[in-house]
C-alpha cells in the first residue's frame, strides 16, 4: 500500500441506527421479519418508532461499520454514501471523520435552507436514512431500514480517484435494492478493475440475495475478487441446502470466498485452499448487529497488509467478537489494541 | 397516590447526550472542566464536537434521567422541558413517551417550516439542546452543555394541573442558570405548595451552586422539602469543608436532606434521624453519568409509595449502581425487575 493510498474504499447505504430491545411477541405483533433486514417507507418507520421502547442512536450502515472497524484497527479507509444535511446526517459524518475515515460524499441538501428558492409546495427532501434495530433477548437483531437520503446516491457520487487509490473497493449488497445504486456499484467495479484494484462484495442479507440472485451471481463471476457472505446468504445465492456445494461454487467464481457461520466460525475458500477457523469466545453475546461487518473489517485489514488467509480470518473473528459483546455496530474500544492483545 | 395522579413531576433542561471517550490529555488540551457541567455556546459546541471521537447519542438531561428511572421502576411520572421540533427533539420525545413518562411541553417550532412567514433573514431558531459528555478512563464524566431550545422554557410552559396532580415536584438546579427558568421554577413551587404537594430540588453541580449559592439557600429554606446533593455540592452550598456541619445546616431547612457520596454511599438526614447507607457494589464502573439522577429516582419512587427512608436510600443505591455499569444515563434494563431481584 502506498502511504498516500487507501486500504479499503467502501460504498454503502449511510444510516444512523436506532437500537431498542424488543420481545419476540413484539416482533410477531408488528410483523417484523426476525433476523432480517426489511426495507420500510417513511410512514412505517414513523409507526414503528412510535411503537418501540426507549432507544440509543449510533452511526451504522453495513459497509460504514466495516470501514469504522478498519479505522479502529489503524487503517486508512474511505467511504462513499449519502446522508442529508440534517442532525442525523451530521452525527454520521462526525463519526466517520472522528475515526479518520475519508468521507467526502456531499450530503443531500436541506432544501428548506435554500431560502430564495422556497416554494410552499416544495418539501425539504428525505432525511438521513435510519435503521430501527430491534434486539431480542437472544441477541438477534431484526432490522427495519428507511433509506431516506441514501437513495440519492448514484453514479455521479463516485469519486474515481478514491477508488483508484484503494487496494480494495468493498460494496454492500444492500445497494442492489436500488437501480441508481446498482449502476454506481457497476461503475465502481469498472473503475477499480481498470486501475488493477480488487473488488469485494458482501451479500448483506438472505432476502436481498433472494431478490437479486441471478444478478449477484453474474456480478460475482465477472467482477468480484473477494466475497463475504454468511452461511444462509451463500446457500440462498446458489439455491442449495448443501454448504459444501455452495462453497465449491463460490470458489470457482472468486479468488477468496469468506463464509461466516456465527458461533461455528468461518470457512475461507481460495483456489485449492480451504481454511476453517473457530469463532472467538465471547463472555456474553449482547447484540449481534455488525458481526459480519466487523469480520470483514478484520479480514480486509490484514489482507491489505499482505498477511495470509489464516491471519485475515483470525483478525476477523477477533473484531466480530468485540462488536457482539455490546449494543451497537461500532467498536467501543480500540481494535488496534485488541488485535495486539490477541496477537491477531 | 391516587390512581390517576403522578408520583413525580420533574422540570429540567431537555437534552440529548452525545457520549464519547476521552483521555485526560484531551480534557487538558481543550480546557474542559473535569467532572463538572460547563455551559457552552453553539460555536464551542460545534468546535468540541469536531474534536471529539466517535460518539453515541442517547436522551439525557438530569431531571429527565430521574423520571426515566421512575418510569422504569413502574412509576407514573411527568416531565416538563423544552426541545425543538427537530430530529434530536424527536428522539428525546420518543424516549420519554416510550418509557411511559407524561411529557406534553410543546416543542419550540422549527420556524423554517412556517413557509408563509419565511424571510431571508430569519433563522430557524436554536436546535434541541445537547450535552457533549466526555468519559475518561476512570469513568468520570465531564459535561459540556449547549442548552439550545431548552432556554425557551419559561413560566408559560408550566402545566399547573400536572404539578397539582404530582406528589412531588422535582426541580433541577441547572435551571437556575437562566432567569426565565428560575421564574418557572419559583412559580412551580408556588403551585405545588398551594396544592399541599412536596417540592424536591437537586443541586446538580458544584459550579452551579457556587454561581447561585445565596439564592439556593433562600429557596431551600422557603420552598424545598426534599434536597438532593452530592457531598461537594452540599459543602459548596454551605460554604464549608465540614460535611457534618453542612448536613446539620441542610437538616434545619428541609424535611429530608439526601447527600450522595459516590462509592462511600449516602447520608440521609431527616428531623432527628440520620441514616447512612453503603454504595451498591458494581462489577465495573464504566461511566458515572446519571448516578445522582438515578439515586434520586429510586429514592423518590419508594418515598412516594410510603416506604421508610432506609428503603428509599437502598433503592436509590441500586438504581445508581445500574446506571454506572454502562455508558449513558438511562437504564439499560428494567429497574422494576432489578428492584425485585435486590428486594429493594
């Protein structure tokens, strides 16, 4: 890595997380898909927010959590995603900059501030996106995402020089839910490949994979070097119940396929090599939000430093273990120190 | 308590807390008063926010934390305080309502929404107040408060029927920093006394006491039945270094004087009685924000249920112990269940 370059450039939906505890009964009563990410509109977001208990707010967004983790490890990542010029947007932006993440995507303007153009029938535009995360007593998180201003991210928001300067460009599968973002996604892949850089993709969510299976498979075949998925996402991608078969498929199409399996650890398939690692022990699992995002952070951090796959996977497991020990998807301690302690 | 009435009505500065870890060096470099609450203006708030690390946001405000605690214990409290009709204000309001706190103070309007009145030179008004809380490795919190819309709270915002319906009206000493709020404070005391209700006051902060010592002493003599202070605040109030002497003074002027002493527990003086209780053990003290607020919550909850002072103090200690075991000043578990477990 050149000293001026980025290790990872991530592109994703910029979201603030609103985290509350909830019972299984609450999920059932409000028809919330357990353990999944469900896209919701503004009305449903307002309704659910009224229904949930007291909450805590923290910057989130899957790929954003990953670069936050890389920054906490001492890396030099960049991020692209769209917030609004509002209070939640300011929180998201602050946290990125405070961690040392390069984040220069201009916010969607608050149109009410353009006094000279104000018309009575003109709205201020969608606010910063947010994810209502309900954590059940088993530490499972069920996510309800109102994308808000994040939907305004498109190809024009790509900064080609940043992608060219990043060893790995990392894309969040959730972007596939919007055509404009998908277009940006493909344009980013083109830029990265032309610059001889690597492309990584995380599949994000089973239902997201089911919505876009064929397109994901085509993209992975053509443009993805490093694939991150959890076991269920990988099975959904290759429409099989056989994990070995799914891993064999992934191995054919990308250089490195990382399959995370919660408390069962992870499988890394690369060429003829297969590495299985155990999960890092955790005293008490509080909230699994961000586990996959932080596994990717640890993995990519060591990968962009030329470490072997075993070391990549091990640091991924250490970072994931930190995040599930507390509420929220951002590290609560220096991952750099943690990595040193764990010799990862 | 009648079934329709409130146990406690609290009046305070409505704030959202922005919590970040900080080193001692950071406090020194930015001239932040250690362990204190410092009032800051919008410019300083923006500057400090730029400087601090990644943060987590949660509803706060001293008296608001206390009623949140009472609600979590299963009580029926009310709150009065001013937020703005903005995103942080919506978060504050949501958390109050989600806990079952009666909170009906109208927000300061976002004047930009009054399209027909918009003029180019008119600002939207101050946003919801926020408190930048820096937590050092010793779990001490140093608070930097930008009051924002909270300064718009005045006598016109009092709801006399709510005060008349509350067994105890609880006031936050921080309100003494603003004349309008002080006026509301005195008007609330008048309403409560006329209705034969009790008045409680928390002194809030040593520097706040030093700013308003004479006025606090006069108010306590005339209008306060139940006084909450930590040891340093009580010493500052009576301008002495002798705790026994300070407690003796407080005993003369109010029915119940509660002095909290961090890990040394608390002293309750009432008439001829003096009760000393030990602090509740805590596995690890993470963040002392809200310790005094939650002690008051437990104390007032049992007091308004006719329990003796020993039981009041013990529940105060249990609630304070919960809050200092994690980041943020709002309970992360049901205090009602905790009280049952601890038989408090």
